[in-house]
């Protein structure tokens, strides 16, 4: 059965985007600093390089060897993505190609958009909550993992006991304000087991298992 994971880049003070993020400033004020490690090496990421060869517009990722190994493993083992409508809108629907081109995307929303950009990823809009979105994503993912994007979907999955792993790409910076990953979790304690630590230039990759 598919694992449900969240794998996001985060500042040491817990932010995954800077302040005042929106469609005009997707990463928020100063948030681009969190993603310097995506471009500070010479290793492309295979799924994105292959998409670029097909003519899909993707970021020109070039990572260090250590980071590329972590990132590529995540990209190639993913079978579906779940996110909230706000992240979908801020990302401009990823131009129809999803966070990973070709991987199905499930968007939790109260209102289905009137139009969806065409691209390589199939989009499904789920109006009956994150648990339903995760269930549908698992059915599509098979034995691959379901990845959560944004802050709202991971927070909801933690509250509802649906999250299996947390993978943090920790960047040595304090943003001071912005979008926190671990907000709105309720009062119940969540225990984590540290599974892996990978030290790389400009970022430390931390992988945890959620203890139930």
C-alpha cells in the first residue's frame, strides 16, 4: 500500500515560504533563498530532464550529488500528489504538468475551477476533504508513495493520522515570517523516528517516520 509522505524545503525556524506569498510572489518575501540548493550543483534530476527533452517547461534543476540522490529518489518513487487549492492557485496549476510532470494530482477544494491548463498530469478536484483525496490518490499510486504539497494538506493529514513520513530539506536560514509547515496541528503530541540524515551543500535532508 502507498505511503503518504510530505517532502518540503524548510527554514530552520519552520517556514516553507516567505511572508506575503501569492500568485505574484509564489515563494513569498525572501522565500527563494530556501531553494538555492536546487541550482548549486551540476546534477540534473532524471524525471525533469526527460520532461524537458519532451518539450515540457520545467525548472533547470542542477543539484549537488548528495542532494540529487535524495531528490531523484523522491521524484521517481512518487505515484500521486495531494495538495490544497491555495497551493494549486499560487503555483499557477503548474502549467498543467503538476509538481512532477505526468504524476496525477489531487486538489482538495470547495470549488472546482472552470478551466484547467492542459499538460501531462491528470488533475482531480476533490470536494469532500483530504481523507477522500488521499484515498483516491492511494488507489492510483499503487505501491508508490503519495506526496503532499503545501502546508494545509500535510497539517490536515497529521491531524487525521494519515501521514506516514516527513522529509525535510532543512536550509540554514531564519526567514522570520511566512508560511509554517507545522501550524494548526491541534494539541496531541506527534512522535517521530529519525530514519535518515543526508548532509549536502547548503541543505540537510532529514527523513522521519511518524509513530502511531
